[in-house]
């Protein structure tokens, strides 16, 4: 009986580690692409990605939801930044 609990616990832990790795890899890829294409302070990009991750963790499938949320948040930051530039001019 204890072995079953131990195996289940290890399986859960491994599953969580895989999900964390998937989100981390997606976050790194999106940040790398945004650095090249979006002229925004990196700190703003990181904050947007952190917000997307927090929202994704509120779902049943965060690793599937995160990439779309992250892209949406990065686009929002880019649009806000462009608007700010227009106002300043």
C-alpha cells in the first residue's frame, strides 16, 4: 500500500515538473522573440509574462493556456508602449 502511494506521489511530482518545464520553455521562447520584435523595456515584458503565467495556473491546463495568454499580454504591452510614444510626441 505504501509503495502505491509513493509511486503515485512520484508520478504527480514528475507531472508537475513537466508542466513547469513546458511553461518555462514557452516563456523563454516568447521572451526571446519579443526582445527582437517588440521595442519595449524587458522588465515590462517579464511582468506581462508573469501575469500570463499566473492566469494560466488558474486553469486546468496551464501549459496549454499559457502560450496564448503570454502572446496576448506581450501584444498588449506593445500596443500600450506604442500609444505612450504617440502621446509623448
